[in-house]
C-alpha cells in the first residue's frame, strides 16, 4: 500500500498542520497559556543574510513536563529554531518565551534554568572532561563555586563518564563527547532541557543510554525538548511532537494525535477488484484504487461495516476487509516530503 | 505524563546563594577560568618563552659586538647597554615592539572570541548564559593581563640578562641626570606599564576583529597586518598629518619616562591615544558582538 498511499496523501493532508490552517498565533496559543508553557513561540522567523528563509512563522507550544520531539529532516530549520530559542540567533520576526519568561530580554534570568545541547558537543580539546565542565560552570554566574566539585562529579556520574573525568577531551570517543555535552546541560537543576540531536553519532548502546537518561530526567519533572530526524527515537520517548518541513511547523500535537491524523483507508480483498471499485466510487469514496486482488479507497468517515454491507449487497465477493492506518513513518514522510524532495 | 502533578510537586527554584549579592565573585571566577585557558595553553607559553629568550639573544649579541665599537647608529638605547645593563630592557622593548610583541598580542587577542566561535564553545558559553557583555569584558580583561605578563617577561628577562652580562649601576637618564639604580628600575616598571598599555590598545583592536570572524588565524593575521601598516605609515614622512592618530605612533614614547623631569606631554598623548583606541574598538566589539548571530 505504501507507494500508492504516499501519492494519495501529498497535498491535501499536508495542510492539516496547525501552522498552515491558523495563521493567527494568538488564537492558537493565547497568552494565558504561554505562562504554563515551557516553550512558547509566536510567528518565530529567521531570514539569513543570504535571503534564505530558514524558519518561517513557527508557533511552538511545549507544555511543561512533557517530552517534546522536534522532528524534521536535515535542513528543515530545527537547529536554527533552537538557536533562536536560546538567544544565539536573533529572530527576524516573532517572539518567544522560555518557562514563561519573554526572550531575549530574560536571557540571563531564564537560561540558567535551561540546559542545552546545540548541534553537537563543543569543548576545549586540551582540557580534561572534568576541567571542561568546570570551565562552563565558571561561566555561569548563578553557579556556586563552592558546590562546583560535587555538581560536576554528579553530572559526570549521571552520564557514566566519572572514570574518564581526568582524560583529555581530545582522547574521548564520539559517544563520550556527546555524553559530556549532556553532562554540561546537567550541571545545575534544570527545568527545561533542550537537546539538539542528542544521539547523533552514538552507537546503539549509547543511543539506548541517552534514551534512558532522557526518560529519567523527564521523570524528575524536567521538560525535555529533543530534536531529531529519527522518528523511531522520538516515538519511543516523546509524548508530544512537532514536525518541521522547510522552515515551517507542519504538525504539532501529542503523539497520539499524530497517529490519529492519518487518513484511514478501506481495503477490500476480493476476486473482483473492478466491481468493488465501482461500489466504492458509487459510495462517494475518494481516491479509489485497484490492485490484482484488492480495491481500496479513502474511508472518509464512513463506517467500514456499512461499506462492507454495501459491497456484499452489490454482490462483490469480499474475501477480506481491512482499515489500515498509516504508520508513523508514513505520516512523517507525508509531512516532510520524500528524502530528496526538498522544496524551497 | 501528568503535567499538573509534576509542576505542583516541584518547588519554586530557590534563589542561588550569593547570586545577586556578589556578582564580583562570579566575574573573578570566570576571569580565573579564562586566565587558566590562556596561561595553560602550550602555544601561549611558547610565545612567552620566545619573549624571554629574545632579550638573551640581544644581550649576547651586544656583548659579542665589542664594547666601544658603538657608532651611534641602530635602535636607541643599544649604545648605553654596554655601560649599564639596565638599558637592555629598553633596547629589548624597542626591538620587540616592532614585530614580536604585537605578534604575541595579536595571537592571543585574535583568538579570544574567534577561537571560541571556531571551536563551537562560544554557543555553549552564551547558552549557559555567560552574558555577552560579561563574556566580552572577561575576554578583554584576560587579554590585557596577558599583555602585561608579556611585557613583564621582556623586562624581567632583560634585567636578568643585563645584570648578568653588563655592569649595572646608577642610571644616567636621557636628559643627562643620573638617578639611583632603584629609581632607575622603578622607571623601568613604569615603562613596562606604558608598553603594556600600548599593547592593551592593540588588544582592543584585536578583540573587535576577533568578533567579526570564526577563524582565529584570519583575525590574528588581520591584527598584525593592521599594526604593520600603521608602523609603515608612521615612517612615511608624507603621511605626517595622520601620524599622531596612528595606533602605533606613540608606542615608543616611553623614552619620555627616562627624562628628568618626566616629559609628561608625550606620555599623555600616548596614553590618551591608547585610551581612545580602547574605547572605539571596545565599542565596535560590543556593537558587533551584542547582536551577532552565533551560527558556529
């Protein structure tokens, strides 16, 4: 079903994303809700000097306490959005809040409560893992120097790097570097963790560990905003999902909402596919297709049992009936376009 | 995920002890971390070692070039070294100011912001948040301390070598007056501070250039080219009109400190020039850095 299905869904279904249907951000996320959000953005846009519109009117609403998966193919604007959230890049237009504090005015007040990993780890190669964390801790004006030692050890312990604490960063493996970056985000008590591709470059064990760590952190009540281009990863840990495509947020909601958003089809296995197709068309169903021993169409809200009854009534020999829902991957691909189908 | 429960169970974050009360402590902690990065870096230590070695080289060369063989040519102070080792400091500073000291300062100043950007550590420092103004301030303070250290290394090494190779005694100033050795060394301390001030002005230019790029080598080269262009222009008589405004013009005016009474006029011009360069390029650095998109 997959090939036919994607062709079926392309345009009309992309438009179901909130961002496209409702251009007024205020109606989507009223200011009162903003205060309860860990992250709230309104019309956040970034046009780089080259004229390229990297992020286009993104309205994120990340509830507190959730694990939010920020999905999108490479180059869809995820990292630029994260850089704007953290105040590293100035938005061309739009506004945003972190933990209810308007940014960028509240940068110094709110960012100490936010841990982040942006576009891979970056540390001083000549320093040890521990010294690197001490360096970042020293830059934090809210961090207490007296508690730096225990806090650094605790952060290293949490990511399993305590035994490599004195090793030079340049001798770290890619996975260790990634974990050190997560440790840097855990130096203080955080209410929000923004992780950009935290499992990039990790082996399967490392990926598992990071997933476990994220679950653990979320269980403590910390909101986790995790970007990824790997749907499987997001599916396993996230409660909420936002999907980016070429700078636009094309879907935002819970994982279940995403699952439910797929258009259900009805698939009839029969020896008389042409006849079945006629009946389906006759019922006003859209996108009717026939295969060698099957016919299918978009269900469009009709109860499948009624369709079945009509088929039987019309004398179609129904050997089997199914209402397949598209899996998440299909939905994701449908939202973001095929791998090389990068528009814009 | 029961969001409401989690939130209600979470106590309000307690204000960090000592945060608003003692911002100075956090400045000092950050500055110490910055200084550790600069002074524990092998490259920078090698540069300081070169600064210590060159006065030895100059001293040995002067010792070998036969006492009394002086014909009054060459850089100033060279001729006095044979008579009094204290002058080796002034000779070394004069020689090193043409290229080596600016080079050393350019390396550290050019690397200050561009190096962090190039490594990607800048985005983490800003996300912590280190604060853009605070980061720039700490960076500049650390580079100025490095400038002072570099000049002190030259002075100390020169004094040691001068004392070892040449006679040392009461210092005859340029104005002809003779002062005690102690007073002479005190003058050298002032000279060192003055040269460090000159380097601090260059470092401010370097900091501004460093905020423009994420390639430290490019920043270092640009600073050096600028310093050399200024020195070249300063030696072209046709440009006499702009000479007083060149960043390098007043670098060697420390000889004003070797007169009795001290020639405050030149000294003041120099210090004002350095101050203006620090203000202008500090402002450029801030204007650029406070709004720059960090995409590295």
